C-alpha cells in the first residue's frame, strides 16, 4: 500500500456556535482595561484606577480603598501625597510610590 492511499483524518466543523461562557474569568482576561490602558489617565474609570493601584508594588492593599472612594482617573490625577496619607490612610512611602507611578504613566 502506498502512502497516497492513507487519508488524513477529516476535520470536523461544527454547526453549533462556539460556547465561550465557561472560558476565562473576568480576572484572567480583561480586554476592556487592556484597550483602555492607552487612554489618558484623566479619562480612566474607577476600575482602571483600582487595577493601576493593584499593580504598584506593596500598594495592593489600597486598591479597594481607591475603588470604594470612587476615585477615577481625573481624581487620581490631582491627588497629592497629603491627600493620599490624610484622607485615604495610605502610608507615606506608599503614597510617594503611587505619585511616582502616576507621573511615569503621564509621560
């Protein structure tokens, strides 16, 4: 028997729609914030600010505080170290980290 006679397995194409409902959770793939990362800081929503704070080393604990206080990008844009420490209870060193990261993000 020659190799030409051996047929490749047939590719099955389903007529059913692809079910994506049991796939990745919101936390695994957040397409919205991936796209919105391009947006200017002052246009961010509260979710984007929370994600931004969460990614700063040692500041994860503050992410929910920012979210619960409804701090969006426009608000984050004008917060001072004093605002962060006095009103949000952020430790001084962490407040400086947040402000530094915000400044880097603006560039």
